[in-house]
């Protein structure tokens, strides 16, 4: 016999700050995927320096972004922003050099 009772699902309502933190950490994970090996090693050094928990095996280093304390997360996020700005600056310099090279070739 099927019961006609209603099923109620309770979900914890997240505060505005919790939602912002969740979104920021989600973005962090996406940006983390863009790092090269040397930059990834620096992320590991930051985790290690701040005594954050992680595990390591032959596939790499793993950590739970949701469990990183706020101070360490900010340091990691600042490092990712630094890497992103450096990459953009490098790309801009390359484009400028390419334009200058093309201009020189057209004048010859």
C-alpha cells in the first residue's frame, strides 16, 4: 500500500557570506586547472607552509578546498591572481613584439 504522506526535504539555508565563499572557492578550482607544473608546485609549498591537510600519491597532490582555512585560501587565491596577471602581461608583450616584428618586415 502506498502512503499519501508528504516527504519534506530539509536543506540548510546558506548565508550570503557562505554563498560568496562557495562561489569564490569554485572559481579558484577552475583557475587552479590552468596552472603549469611550476605554479602547481608553489601551490603545494603554500599548503605545506600553512600546515594544510593534503594527500599525495603517484597521481599528484590532493586537497579539499572547502577545508582550507581562510588565511591559506586567500594566500592561494592571491598567488593564482598573480599567475593570471603575469600570463596576461606575457601574452601582451608577445603580441607587441609580433606587431613590431611585422612592422619591421613591412618596412624592409
